[in-house]
């Protein structure tokens, strides 16, 4: 039976370290205020000069993952690039990454599912592999948030959350009767909550994507979030999709060696763990160092955990789970 296994992972961070203390110099905030509400201590942003996009960070992450997997670019059957911050409005960052890898005909797909982008990407890769449409798939999550944030006191509630980074996973199909690889995936979306977390402009649904007479620094051009609504929905949906994914995989929470939640807010993850009675030692959180890197956050955490030797031994069973804009949520169970 064909199973989808991870062959290699890699990550890349933007070059500029930005601490909470650095933010106090450009907005009315404090390190204590940020940590108390989010758990974040620092994040990485791209330089203010020059150009650096999601596909640039994705390239570095992909090269690291491919080296570990023993892949060459021409081995890739399919590229899946998850991002909410593509390099340009179109074409997608997956095509730009393919060009940077020297590929001229490899199919590439962008996934715009924000914080659950990696989960959607892994589920899609698994489906392609098990259906025989591809055998080696490069799944990338890459984001450059900093160039689109309102870095003033007006936008501080959102601006302090986000970091720039990318992570890549090489997944491959193998024929085996062992119960390994992707065990199950569950995905959901509810557009009724779309306006709770969004960036409205530019908007193609309007007669002009940039409304005439509207200042370029209008709040409508920056991410907006109904924090309480997102928090309440997340701590309700994460337990639900966790149970659903485990049931589909025919395993229990006791079988899970490590949970990799999306790194949106440490307080959400702590509330989720408390509700599910998951021991702190089984929750991998690194938002403290990187902030919210949306589509990159789960694979970035996985790469760091593998580097530390926290997981990766044969039989280790892990759970990816996330919630975000859309509203979307999902889970993926995986066994090494």
C-alpha cells in the first residue's frame, strides 16, 4: 500500500531579528504587554531595503529539505506552496520558486489557506501521492508579513504577532504495509467568520481595487482581527478537529508523542492543551522566538523539533493541528 512519508525538512528565517523592545521604539507597547497576551518575545523581519519575497525564503528552506532528502530539483513531481503573502499579486509563489530551482515544466500550486495552509498542503500532497498523480512532492510554507503590517500604535495588536519565515517538507510515496506516514487528515472551512481575520484591500470585488481618494495608509490596507472572536472559536474548533483526526487515524491522544499546533498565540495553544489535558511536554511551541509565521509555522516547528531530536524515531506519532483565517481549521496525524 502506498504511504506518504517525510524525507527531509528545512527552514529559513528573514535576516533581521526584531525584539519586543525594538517595537517599543516605533509604537506604544511594552515587552510585558506583548508577552502577556501572546507569549512572543521576538520575531524575524525582512530588511527595509532591497527585495525579499516568500519564494526567496522558500528557496532556502527547500534547498535544506532537499539536501536532507537526497533530492535534486528534477526529482520533484509537484510543488505545493502555501502562503498568504505571495511575492507579487500573481503569478503564484510556487511558480517563482520552481524557476529559482531551475525547473521549467514541474507543476506548481499555491494554497491560500493562511494559518492552515501547511495542513491543506500536506493533505493535498498525500492525495496526489496515493492516487498516483505524483510521488515526490515539495510542500512549502512561506511568508513575508512585515512589509504589509501597520507598524504604528494603531496597528500594534496585529503587528506584534507576525514574523517572516519559510519551511519546506519533502514528502514521498513508499510501498509498505507498515502503518507509517500520513495516517489521517481532516480539513474544514467556514466563510461566515471571514471578516474576523482579514486584509480587505486591494480588493478585486470593488470597481477599483484601490478605492479612489482612500489614503494608502488606510486601516483597510492592513490586517484586521477580532481577537476575542478568533480566540473563542479556535479553542472550540481545535479540540473538535483533534478528536476527529485521531478517530480517523484509529489512534488515541495517548498514542501521540508530540503535538505541533499552529503558532498563532501561545495563550490559544495553552488553553487548547489544558482543555484536552495534554501534558506541556507533549506540546511543541516556538512562537516565543519566531512569532506567527502562518503557513510556515507548523513545518518550521517540525524542522526545529527534528533538529533537536525531540521526534523522528521510528514509531514516533505526531499531530499537526491549526486554526486561522477563512475561517479554516484542520489536523494531520503522522507516524515516523
